[in-house]
């Protein structure tokens, strides 16, 4: 009965929150080394004409801005480990009701890491800037049936969206 209660509490409470900027799951370790708002002003063509959102596929739209989270993913195991960045990482917190999938990343399609190898990259998320009283942003990492949320050091000033 105690184990059922413990499992239910873990499910309701959500994933563990990492104590610092690093977490290890299933033979891989991720370290968050930076976070910053990405300036993505819209392209201006001619006097006073700003391209509309639909002419810039992949750019944040509406009131959203792009947040880049720098990570290092390392294989701390003695055997080669596979991974899938878009499937394993999401953003939670702020005004988000559900985990937010990535908009883009710089790691690409690298499918695995050899023992002792690591890769450094940036994960990008398009979201509304959190208000001061919103829950803190965290990088959620789900791997091998386990999950952890790593604090994201979000800078105070977000760029303007660049309209107008």
C-alpha cells in the first residue's frame, strides 16, 4: 500500500527538479550552461514595410519570443547511448499549461554518443515572456521512463518582437 501511495504522489507531483544545472538519466548527463532571449526582428523590405509572420516560416508569431537554452549532453556510461533531442526535451513553467516542444535546435540529427563523448548545442523554444509571478521555467528531460526538470536561468529583459 505504501508503494502505491508513493507512486501516486510521484505521478501527481511531477518529475523531480534538479538541484542545479545538471541531471543524469539513463547513462546520459545534460548540463544547462546558458539561456537567453534570441533577437528575431522581422525583415523590413522597402520604406516602412515589415514582413508579416506568415512570410517568415519558423519565426515566433504573435506575442511569442524565442528562448535559446544552451546545453551539453554527455555520455557518462561505458557503452554507446542513443538519444532523440526533439522527443526528450520540452519546456515547462511560465504561463505554459502543457510541456512546450522545441521550435528548433543546433544539435541536429545526431542519434548517439560514444562513451565519454559529448555534444554542445542550443535548444530553442517560442513562448510568451513569463510574468514575474509565473512559475519558473524549467527544461524538462524525459528519458528511459524517468523525467527531471532542470532550472533555466532566464534573463530579465526579453527582446521586443520586432513588429512595426
